[in-house]
């Protein structure tokens, strides 16, 4: 798991059948001090995260597979929205 800042959404004209109805977000992984780390990521969301939210992202594909089916081709999923992170801007 890690924290990420949501930077936007992805609109797709076609996607895997298991991802129909699931929102795809662009997120930036954050270090403990709030600095961005690495490349932007595509993250599944069914909790309603918005742009600039800080979210908890699970790297365990089991959560996505349980929710969307065993053949889901994704593993990063929002599992929580942080209200007021300490030290993360």
C-alpha cells in the first residue's frame, strides 16, 4: 500500500469487459514527506476519489479481482480517501 495524489481521470472508448463501469484515475505516488515519486499510475476507483484527493492505494490485485472478476487486468485500487494527511501536501 502507498499514498497517492489523484491528478485526473482517464476516459476510455474501449476497455476490458471486467473494467466496465469502473473509474480509472491518474495518480502520483507520494513519499512520506509528500514529494511525488516515480511515474504517474493508473488506479482503479469505486470509492469516488476526486482530483487532488490523497488516497490509499492497494498494490494487491486480489481486491480488484474480488470486486471485478478473476480476469481483471489491473491490480492498483483506491481503498481509502485520506481526510487530513500529516506532512503530505
